C-alpha cells in the first residue's frame, strides 16, 4: 500500500465534487492536474482531476 497524507481543504472539495467521501481517502501523490488517492482501508488507488 502506498502511504498517503490527509487531504487539505482544497483536496477535500475536489473529492466531494467527484462523489468520494474524503474521510476514506488519503492523498499519496499530487501532479499537474491530478490527485492520486489511496483508500484508507482497502488500499485501492484512484486518480481524480484537480
């Protein structure tokens, strides 16, 4: 599992816009235009636009 960090307020807003519950996701990588997320419990990864 990739180690993630707690999302910032801006990242939480982006997660909510995509329909994700920000309490269950951690941010492990930030690139130009994408957040790379890892689920807190299952370890699944996901990419969302900024």
